[in-house]
C-alpha cells in the first residue's frame, strides 16, 4: 500500500512504498523522515554513504573524521536527493528535545560542523570567499534569503521562502556549513560554527555576517512555516485529509482528493 502525501512545496507526492504518514500527536517527524528515506533505495544508499564517511576518522592526521570528505559526501547527498527527502530530514518539526537533537544530528555535526575551537566569523567568511563553490553558494543564499531588517518583504523574489530553503540546503557541505546550534525545539537558532568574540573594531562587520543566519527573517519564516506545515500534517489522521482541511493549511491541491490509497 502506498499513500499519497503532501510535500513541502504543497504538491501531492507519492510516499515511499510501505510508509504511512503518522497519526499520533506525539509523533517524532524526524524519525519518520529517516524511516521514509530508508524505504527509498536511492535515499537510503546516499544517506548511509555520507553517515559512514562523516563517522570515519583519519588517524594519519589525528582527526576523528575527514571534514573535507564528509562535506563532499553531504553535498552529493543533498544535490542528488529530491527535496521531499532532504528537506524533510533537515526541516522536520519537533515538539521534544529528543526529536530536535535527531534533527541537529542529521548532518553528523561532530564531523561536518563542530570544531575544537570556534573560528572568528570573519575568518570563516574569508575562507569561503577564497573557495569558488562556497563563494557562489553563499551568493545564491544571500540572493534568495537576505533582506535588510525592517523591510516590507521578508524574502527577495516575492517572498519565495522555498527558494531560500533550497539555497540554505546548498550551503551545507561548504566551509560555512550552517546547522541548528542546539536541541531546542521552540527557540531554535541556525548558525555557522563561528563567533564574533575578539573581532575588535571589526565586530560590527562580523555581526552583520552572522546575522545573515541568526537574524534572517526569510530563513526563519521559511523554516518555521515548513516546520508548522509538517507538524500539522503529522498530527492529522489520514481520514481527516479532506481537500477542505488541506486547503485550510494553505496547500494548493490539483484535484478533489487529498489522499489516495494505491
């Protein structure tokens, strides 16, 4: 049995064979996202590959892992997988710290994100600008996500939050890989692994860079709306998925049926 579910973009998509959209109100959407990925051969293979790579140490360099290889494996997974799988893993909604911790662990942060010391954000920004891939993906992120504070619109491109989330996803696996900083499920913060301490007279410039992530209305609104939508879908039973109820969530349906059993 296969259930047609609603994707992040609001389009009807067929869920992986054997996967049932959860009906319990205390469900763990991040665990469900991992299960859905495992039920898709391509997603399971690619996800297992980057997890294995990011969990493998390079003893010759005294590393617990090879961050360079980990980043490459993450980029391969995120570039190849449909957002229905990748975004579901990255932006799964949570109501518990356990769920939020699973979400934080999605990119294997001990290898891909965290270092012994936090570099200065300006230094991290400089390293990114010197790398063509990181530089181009950061430019894409800013073009799709950044609006100066106190502006009427929250996002460039006619408040296109989906474009922002896609650009954010493409930053993962670069020198400025962003992630959730902790396992908070209500007051979550997304940031690169860096600090503005010790910036001296460049502190304002440093904070401006950090605010591209921590004070980004387009990113926070896009992520929040994505999380809320997925949480509402998690807490709805399939029997309640009428066209009217789904339209009340702001979804655009292309047919009278909200779900189909195939």
